[in-house]
C-alpha cells in the first residue's frame, strides 16, 4: 500500500499542513506531492486528484479522500 498526500505549499495552506504533520507524527509512511498554489495551472493540477479542486487530497490506490 502506497499513500500519497497531495498538498499545497505548507506556508500558504494550513489545511495542507494539518494532515501532513499528523501523518508524520503518527509515523505513517507516505509520499508527498506539493502543488504550488496561486500559480498558473495549479487548479488544473489539483483537479486531477480532487473533483472539489481543493487540497489536501490523500490518494490510496484508486481511492481519493479530499478536504
């Protein structure tokens, strides 16, 4: 099982930072993918993972959990 956490920049997205820190503290292994926020094309990148167009998104195989 490989978890991937899709987040925005931790400085600009406290919502992204929260699951990132929780997973680190809990010792959960995951890959991190940062989508730079407020740049051209960032919304389109996020929409590849989240139909809501928001981060964070946790990807576990075919399952995606957002917001």
